[in-house]
C-alpha cells in the first residue's frame, strides 16, 4: 500500500478511509507465493498454507521479529502500532516483509480499552474487518473457550460436590 503522508496528520479514520488497499495476491506474489499457497478471505485477506515451508525449504530462512509486550504510551501506541511500524520500516528499506497480527479482543471495538488496529499511518485497514471478523478464527477460539469453561464449571459445581455413589444412584436408579 502506498502511503501519502499529509501534514498536519489527519485523524485515524480519515487515513484509513483514504487508504488504497492492494489485492492480497499482489502482495503474496511480491513475496514469492502463488495463488495456490493461500486460503482467501475476500480480496484483501488470506492465510498462508503451512506446506509453503516445504516448497520453499531450499531457500534461506528469513529473520523473525516477535513483538510480545510493550507498555503503551498515553496516546495508545502499543504492540500493534510497533509491529506495523517495524514492518513499514523494513519495507521502506527494501526488505521483503510479512506481518502476522492476531485478531484483537472485542474490548477495543466496543470502547472498553484502546484501539486495536493501530493508529496514524501505522494502522490496519480495513479496521472494520480486522476488529470485527477477520477470518472467523476468533469465533472458533470463543467456542472452544466456552466449551472448556462449561466443562470446568460442571466439574467444580457438580462432580466435586457429589460422591460417586450419589451420582450412580441419581443416574442409574
């Protein structure tokens, strides 16, 4: 994506809405990936197949930067902004760069905590897709979390309070 930097810097939403996104296949091809290496989620998002590692095994490994923790500034610059900024900087100096960012919790989306899509010229577009749905993985995580919570709740509130004899008599009269 080409960034047209303006002074004074516009609001986050103005920057996001002015952004011209490139199709994900263009980005993938620039990195040496093919159409078959991706699972598409619309025109601008995709997951890379794990078997790409086998296909590209003869190539030298790249560098890995892991942004795991940072104390956000009062303006909210945290892990996402740092990750995007590092990626943009590496791209600017001509490095091939791919960034993987987890989908945010719903707290930022509903105003409970700071923004989750970054800010200024270091933000994710489209922020609506990123914050609300992305690839749908967050739903699977939520369902697994709910199942695990229900199993733990059942264990703590029922099974541990009742003896095996009580349960046997109750379930097999």
